[in-house]
């Protein structure tokens, strides 16, 4: 699917520590499910999309662990530096 910004939907999801998260590879795509079948969000990503998401999540986790030290930082998935 071609979109002008790279996604086809804009949505907010609140994920807490008890949220089930599952992933699998189907064909050439990664499919990630947040939640469970009656209330879930599915992400379908190409390999590059998964790599970008992984880079952003890793950098964001690093930023959130030292409480308040980098709060509000915006992570650019195209940046080589995970802490711009």
C-alpha cells in the first residue's frame, strides 16, 4: 500500500506492563499484535519498517530508564544517532 506518509492509519494505544505482545513473521512481513483478539492493535511491518521501529523503541527505552533525564525527546527513525 502506498501512502504519502508511510502509514495508512493514525491511532493511539496505551500499553502497560501487563499487555500481551506477540509477533510472528508471515511471508516477508513482521506482524506484531498488542493486546488480545477482543481488543488489540496489529502492526504489519516490512523488514526495514521493523528495523526502524526497533531502533526507535530501543532508543526510547534507553531514554525512559533514567527517570526524567531525557523526557520529551523525539526520536527520528532515520537518524543514525539514537539520542539526537
